[in-house]
């Protein structure tokens, strides 16, 4: 094994999904797939999740939404929320991918494309509840809903969801956002049927703040076993992926492994603890294509070193590594380059 491997466990993903679904029920899990399923591989993630009973998928962009639809066939719902080009809208309408809509301009473009193609668009309207990233402002909401209802009457649109995103900076702010969200739902319900998919919370709030959950919960990190930075461990959830590299040389009390910053591991992680056949050891230095680990008794060429994973060999989780450099576990995973081979182990 000359290239590092990201070893991925289907069993672990299924168990995490089961734990998350139990925790958030009766809210339905929408599994988030952005960034190639948080670096784990989109196709594998979708196939494993379908087998585990997941029916909603959140894909961020239309391109991966259409790919998800291809893997799913007619099964399930796919939600793509980034504002997209005309061509992407057309692709989404043809593939039956739901679109997240956070501006009047985008809403008008979707209606125009749906009319042109004769394919009704399924949309989830986004209310800005304070994050100010994307989303209809409260003063735009009533007008947008009126436009949506008129397009529904014309047969070119179907309002299937209302959603927003939380800052998760403080409980009080999230409570305010929740109130703004419920106001928007109420106003929409005064003009027609309440959409089936009401979704506000991602991993942390879905897990810890049951009172904020809607009928659907958009969850990425926790499905993959990535806990929140500075957050507690989660019952029934553990890392799905382990990063493993081989020893290429041993000299004195140091083992050289075939993994470096060119593989996407930040060199600032030097000093972290990794797993070895002899248990936890210090990762002493990270160079471009190799790194140096404090050796263990009997260390030999070909031995395996776990950079992160579930802890069986003394390694930390991706989130514990991330905390050392003030980032989140997702970033450790999604930065890994194409040199790292993804291998499904069970
Ligand atoms: C990334 C993302 C999520 C999932 O967040 P996690 O914390 O990984 O669960 C949910 N909703 C939106 C809009 C996102 O961008």
C-alpha cells in the first residue's frame, strides 16, 4: 500500500443513520451529501443510505443532485439548494430534483424554465431567519408566496417545502430564528396547503434541540460520525472513515509513513496523536509526501498507521484533530486529495 487509504465502513454508516433516525423521529432524516458526501464518496453514501431506509437526500448543487437521482432511480426525494444557472434548473426539472429557492429572482427563473419545459418544478422556499446568507427576507415573503401560489394554479410549480438554516451560535438566536420560521410557515399556510417538508435544523440542533425540528431534519456530519467541534460524543454514532498510511522506513525511534501535506493533511497537525500497532504515538512531523511518527517496539516497514478513525489503535477522530487547528472535522475529511484511495471495508 504505497498510497494512503481512506477506509470506509458501510456498516458504521448504517448504524449511524439508524441512531440519527431514532434520535430525530418523527422528524424524517434528509441525509446531506455535499462535497462528495463529506469526502466519503457520493455513490457509496447514497447506495448505503438507501439500503438503510433513507428517503430524503440533500445535495447542495444540482449536478450532484442529478447524479444522486441517477443512483436512486425513481426512489426518494433529492433536494438541491444552491442558486443555479438556467441549464442546471432544466437538468433538475428533468431529473425530478427539488430546488431550494432563496430569492425572488431565482423563483422567477425557475417558473420561467418550468413553463418553457412543461415540467412542474418542486420547490422549497427559504426564509431568511437571521443568517443573511441566502433566503427571502420577511418583508419579501408574502409577495413570494403569492407568486408561488399563482404558479401552482398555473400548474408549473409545486411548493413542497419551507426551510431555513440556523447560525447555531447561541440557543437564544436559534429560538428567534425558529419563531421567524414558524411565522413564515403560518403565512404560507394561510394561502394554501402547508408544504410537507418543513426543515430548519442540521446535525447539532436536530440532535440537541428537539423543539426546533421540523418534519424533516437535514443532517450531514453526524451521519458520517463527525461530531461537532467542542461538542460531546454522540450515543450510537462513531466515525465512518479511517485514514491509514503505511510505514516506508524505520530508523532509530522514528517511523516514516507514506502520507503528507500533498495528500491534504495540514502540516499544522504535527504533534497530534495517531494510532499504531503499538498504540497511540505522536505524529512528529508532516512533510510534503511523507510524515514521521514516534516508533513503537518492533515497528517495521509495511506496518499501518491510523491518522484518524474510530480509536481502535489509539488514533483520534477527525474532529479531535480539527480542534487542534481550530476547524471542524468535515474540513479534515473534505481536504483529502485524489491521491488518497477510498476503500470500502465492510
Ligand atoms: C451542510 C448543511 C447541512 C448539514 O450540516 P451538518 O452540520 O453537517 O449536519 C444542512 N443544511 C445546509 C443548508 C447545509 O449547508
